């Protein structure tokens, strides 16, 4: 008998099912409002299996954010593309993925940090490290372009990208990033004039 999604043994692929369920729930409800029991039910896995993979919701949230990075579907994923020149990659920071019928979520990392405002909380600390890494990546790209003051420009571009993502979410407008893109393009052009 062939193994299909309906006949597979519950323990096989449990981690992937848990992460997929968590991604759906976190995107629609938020991390803090999602209980481990809800994730187990949506996966579907037993609570014992869930806790064997992720001891806490914080561990699950960080694993979820790591999966987002690995997928290449984050703002930082655009920066790592090798098929585009550095300026095009920088401007891709302002393109939000189309969520289909779901609300625009903006940046899931900003969402996670906002849900856990204590800077010492593990989720908040993880987001901070990723955002600092993103600034370094942007600084490398603007240096490659030959822009003056690359660290300052990188901070400006990342601030613009985070702001545009936040406004996209608040206004539920997937196309809102065009405003940040225009400002970023002007900043890059100005930095190249030195």
C-alpha cells in the first residue's frame, strides 16, 4: 500500500508538520496568542511529540524564524540573491510578498519582537541579532556599490525597510513598500555622488 498524507504514520515528518502549523497560526494569530496545544492539534501531533521537538513556545518561535530565513522569503533573502546586482537587491527590501487572502503581515521579525518586548527575552534577542546581521549585509552591499558612509546608509536603508514593512501591515497594503523603495533609491543615488 502506498503511503499518502492520509495513511502516513503520525511520527513521520512531525517536525515539519509542527513548523508548518506554527507558521500558519503565528501568521494569523501571532506567537503570543498561539498555545502549544493549538499547534499540536493543527500539526496534528501529540503533545508529547510536540514537546519532544520543541520544549517551549520560545524554542518553537525561534525555529519558525530560522525556517523563514532558510526559505529565502524574508527581507534578508532578497539581499542574498546572486542573480541581481547589489542595488536591485537593496531595493527588493521594499517588496512585500503577496499574502493572498490573508492580511499583510509586514516583517515577521518585527512582529515577533513586538510580541516579546523584553530585550532579554530569547525571541526578542534572536530578532535583534538577525536585524543586526541584516544591517551588516546591507553595509556590504552598499560598499560594493561604492557608496560613501556605508554603515550610515545601511542603517538608513534598514530603517526605511522596517518602517515600510510596518506601514504595509498597518494599512494592509502589499504595495506600500513602493514609497520606501523610492526613498531608498534616492538615498543610494545621493551616496554615489560623492
